[in-house]
């Protein structure tokens, strides 16, 4: 096989692997890890059993690859945009708003998948459970760091310590995903996030007579 042919085969292989990851992520999000079998993934992707095992040696290996991809997507699509803000309080607020925005997209199922796995995994699930814990641990540490920095700057509540605030954020995001999945959400996610932001973040006092931040300047 010439170089062009080899490149085409590699490209198709990468596309097939990406398709498996995306389809399996959606299935894990809807049905959970244990209730999704390799046969379900084969049926959804149209692949043979041999083709599946060409890319992943087991369902656990597939799930771990999905969680690694999820970690990367959180870093690129959730954390990186939020970190562009100037202050820690603004970065935390942007992170929370970004989480709401991402979960409004039909194709984004990372948060729901993690929430579903969190509800079903046990210590017997070993490395898979540890991988989910690591992702939540990263979220917790990032939020705790932002809250600590904002608190030192006088931009975060003195009534809620950073660890408690970070756990509140992680638990709320997980709960919102499960509520949306079960169809039991009674208010928009943005309303709950806004209420949490008001409790965690101090707003700078406006000077008397100061125009609203987004007000249009007179011409």
C-alpha cells in the first residue's frame, strides 16, 4: 500500500474511533455504563464486533477513553474560556455561566454522562470510578482556588468557605444534570446558577448616580 492509501486508512480509522466514542458517550449518558452493552454500541454504530475490538479492547477501555476526552473538552470548552476574565470572581462567574450554556446544547452530554455514572458506579468499578472522581476533583479544586482568590480580594462571601462553595457548585451541576435527565426540573438551570452566584460572589457597590453597566451613553 502506498503512502496515500495508508493515510486514507488511518483517517478512516480515526473517524471510526471518534464515532464510537461519541455514540458510546451518548448511550452512557442515557442508560448508564452497566446498562449499555458492547452489542448496543455495535448496533448504534453499525460496526461488527471485530471492528469494535480493533479500536478498544474492552468496554472499560472505551469508557476510560471517553472520560479522558471529556476531561480535555472541559479544559478546552469550559475552563479555558472562563479563565480569560480578569478577576477570580469574574472567572468563577464565567465558568458557571459557561456550564449553563454548554448544557443547553443538544450535542453536549458530558455533564449528564458524568452525573449518570456518579449515580451508578461503586468501588467495584475500580479505575472507571476513580476517573470520574478525578474529573470532579479537578472541578472542585478549580472552583475552590477561584473562591479563595476572590475571597482574598474581597469579591467572595465571607460566610461560605471555599471548600464548601466548591462542593456546592459541583453538587449543583450534578443535580441539575440529573433533574434535566429525569424531567423533574421546575425552574431553568440559569435561575439556580444565578441564585448561587448571588450567594457566593460579592457585587461591587455602584456609585451614586452611576449609569448601569450596559447603559447606552448619550450622544
